[in-house]
C-alpha cells in the first residue's frame, strides 16, 4: 500500500466507524459500513464499496457499489449483478458516478480525497437506481 492510499484509508477511518480495505486486481478497494441512505430507502443504512486504480489520485474514482437489495419504498428493483464484483462478500449493484471538480493535491486535507468522494454518494442515491 502506498503512502497516499494509507493516508486516504486513515482519513476514512477517522470519519466512519468501520472501513475495510483490500488490494485486488491492481485496484485499491474500500468498503464503508453503515452509510445512511436517503429517506424512503431500505435499508436505512448500507455498506458501500468503491475502488481506485494504482494511478490514484491522478486518476479520479468512478462509480460505487451498493447492496443489490437496496430499494426505495420496499419494492426491490430488478436484480443485476455488478459487472466486476468487489472482493467483499455480498451481492452488489454498481452505480455510475463521477466526482465533480476532482482536484487532488499532495495534501489530502486541502485537495480532493476519498472522504469527499464518499460524501457525494448520497447525491447519487437521490437520483435513484
């Protein structure tokens, strides 16, 4: 694990109770537990998974995974498996999402970082699945 990934992981762990990390398939994978979903979604808290490439932070993150059973109003959506399942147990659905204005700096506290990226997931969920 390189220093940037170590710093990103430490930042995520400062803000979320449980964060898992795995390096797999030339990617750095993160699982954030107990993220709150928008009102009306079930379950009300979910894990979310995303990956960054070896080129991070120069290459911005893209998309994230949510549990396949995440739904709005109690009706499960059609089941579609993730095209490239994450290395964490469970059934996952991939949601396309890109950060706006990704501008990383050497100091993760002053530039774009993965904590900021995770905080945008709520906006994507509000758009629907």
